[in-house]
């Protein structure tokens, strides 16, 4: 599979939550959960890696995503998720060998999950 658009363009981030994962809710009723290490590019060349269970230095940047608008959200080869925001911030999540790296739940039960090892599972819902 080469490139899959998650159709999140123009959706605003309505909430950013931290628990055992990083959860991002959007104005289009989508919920993204990041469960393994991710990289946040906050400005040209400035990258912050973080573990969702303890985001540390990335936390203030992640909180700033609230009210930011998604310009692109794609799954690349091997299950890498890349989300770009109007502010210029980019979030990238690579697959994990042992765990589900990330999952997206949309309206009407649509789900996209990055399985261990990078395989993408899609449920269309309805």
C-alpha cells in the first residue's frame, strides 16, 4: 500500500488528551490515539521525539495543537502516519514491532489502525 489519505483536511483539533496514549480529537468527530513513540516537528529542523506515556518536553508543543487545523493526514508505506497542521507543525508516528502504534476512529465506526509491524487495518463501519 502506498499512501492513504485519512481525509482529515480542514478539521480543527478540538482537544488534546494525555493518558497512557496521546489522544487528539477533531472537529470532524475523529479520534486519533498515538500509543508508541512519535516525533513532532515544531519548526524547520526542530524535532522532538516523545513517548505518549510521558511526553515531557513535547507536551507544551502538543497542547498548542488545540485549535490548530489539519492540512494533511496520510499513511505512508510501512504504516508511517504523518499529520501536518496549518501552524507548520508535523506529527509523525512510525510503526512499532510489538504494539499498535496508532489508531484513528471516525464517524459511523470507521477505523484505521497501525498493527504491530506496520500493517494497516481498515474497518469502514456502518
